[in-house]
């Protein structure tokens, strides 16, 4: 996960930690030139606060933070360009303007999603996919087509995927899951009816759970074994369409499929070619 994104998502901060976070996000170039003592003096906090923030970011020391700021700053700046994710175009705009705006929305969505991905989490999930006796997806209604695309990709390399789309099917599917099964739950805000009950049922049966949601979803996250985040600049209801969240989810699932494919590249490729139908 991009360090700037990670800093932005920190919760339960003290007032001094908030001051520190605001300064780092507003003045990354200055932070790169400071040591911990200088940063503490600049922000009127203690050095202990600086080290405590590093600890919350799962970093060993302040030098690690500076290295990540230096190497990941450009990626975060690409994400921070001005874009209305809910209304990427308006009445009386030309077709040329709309096409350009949609290109920008796609690009910024991918950058924002990439900045939210954690490589160690991706590696762990791919391993869980290899170990699982079965893999199922429980998508929200608006994400069924993207989930179907992932199922098709996996099926074409000989890896069957179950998709349960209705509350009825999801309920009964969850009731027969066990510790060797893997379930991918997709819900942007966690407001899908019955989803909390499903997560509890899966947890009770010790199934492995991958949650894919927006960053500000908090109700379901404690029940998941792994949490992947969609680009979260989109409103839940006040928007022209789910352009950004749909592209973000597609990118995440494509990354999982590609990393899974790479683990057994030539066998999967040969299976796909040998069994291809038009």
C-alpha cells in the first residue's frame, strides 16, 4: 500500500498525531530533509509521537518512513489530481470532453487502487487460492458482471469458481463452507442486505474470507481474514454510474487472477490453448 494512502487512512489518532499526519501529507519534501527531532520541533510534538506514528505505520524507524515518502510520492500525486468521480461529465459537454474525462477517471481509479494494494496481502491471498478446496464469490448486485468475468477467467484455466448472487443462494452456500474453503465477499459499503449475517456464518464455519470493499467500510472488516480495498472516492448513491468502483474491482480481480496464473504459468497456458473454443 502506498505510504501516503496508508497515512491518510490512519484512524484513532491523538491530536498530536493528527498534527503530524497533516504536516507529512502537506509537506512531504520538507519531511524528507528532516530527522525525527527536527520534525517533532516543526510540528510542536514530541519525538515519541513521531516514533509512535512510525509504529502505527508498521515501520521500524523514521528513516524507513522517509524512504517510502521519497519513492512513493509521485504515485500518490498522480492519484491526487482533480477529478469528480461521481460526476465526471456534465450537461452540454462535448463528446471529446466526455471521452477525455472518462480516460482520466479510469487512469486515476487504477492509480488509486494500486496505491491501496498491499503486496504481502496479495501473496497471501494467492496462496490461499491455491490451498483452497473450493473458491466462491458473493458479489453485491452491481458487481455480478465483474465477478462473472473473474469466474470465466479462472474456469478457462481449469479452476472452477462458484458465484452466489441471491441472498438465498449465498445463505445456503455459506452453510456448507468449512475451513478448507475460500469465499470472496464483495460489497462497496457493506450495506448489502444480510451480508453481516453471511460473514458471521462463514466465520463460525472457519472458512477463509476475503473482503473487497471501500476503505471506509468498518463493520465487516474485523470478520475477514484478508481485506482488499477499492478506490473509494465514489459516493454510494449520488453519482451518474459506478464507473470508478467497477473499474477498481475489475483491476483487483484481474491482479488476483494474473498472480494466480503466474504460479503455474505454462500449465495454465497450455490448458487454456488446448481447450479453447470460440
